[in-house]
C-alpha cells in the first residue's frame, strides 16, 4: 500500500500542471450505503489514466454489521481523452470485511482482478459525472458462524476458501478536475 501511495504521488508530481489531468472523485452509490470513499484518477498519457480508490464502511450494530475496508487500483483507456467520454479499464482490489446479521457472520479478506467499462459526462468546466460497471474474479478467505445458536447447540466456526465471479465495480461518481 505504501508503494502504491509513493507511485501515485510521483505521478502527480511528474504530471504537467495543466488543467483536467487529475480528478478526485466520490462514489455517490457508495455513500448511499454508508461507505465513505474517495478516489483519484491521474492522466498519464494521451488516452490513458491510472486510478486508485479507497472504501471504508464503519457500520456496526447488534443486528447488522458491515465493517469493510478496501482499496482498488487500476488503469483506464479512454476513447478520446482522459476524463471525457467512453472508457474501459482493468483493476485489482483488496478488502478486509466483517459483515453479517443476527443469524450469520462472515469475517475475512478478499483479493481479485476485474474489468470495467463506463462513460463520463462533463457537467461543468471542472466537474464530471461518471457511470461505471464491471465484473471481477475474487479469491475469498473467511470464517462463518452463527452468533446466536439455538439453545443447547455450540457455536460452529467454518472456514471457507473460494474463487468467485462477482460484480467488481458499480459506480455513479462525481469528480472534481484540476
């Protein structure tokens, strides 16, 4: 994670100071679920950009738990120029989670790769709105248990490892470009 931060910082500093080469974004769909998130998208070539996003969901109650901490790093290929129009990309993701309800709890981590496509509209000179969706292949390693077993039964911990094909990205994001 530290290497990724240093790489992104290097790209930001090395990039020209022209307008609209860097975008900072927030996923509105993520915010609607209580997930605090932010991302940066830096143009590195005429039709290419590098993106990095972080996600954190701190919600934890007695009946619902959705503690998630994740990061996504990827590359995007734009049809005409960065931050405008159609794009496709590939990305890698890592997350640690502790989710569940009154009957089942899951505690574990996941890593994976995926591909996505989307479209970005300019709302104003420095503001964009983007829609993006994609699929990914994830390796998941978690422990499952019932936190409130029926009377007379023990709590059983079950360890699972599996590979899952799942939606990788679903974003409706607002970006500020500088």
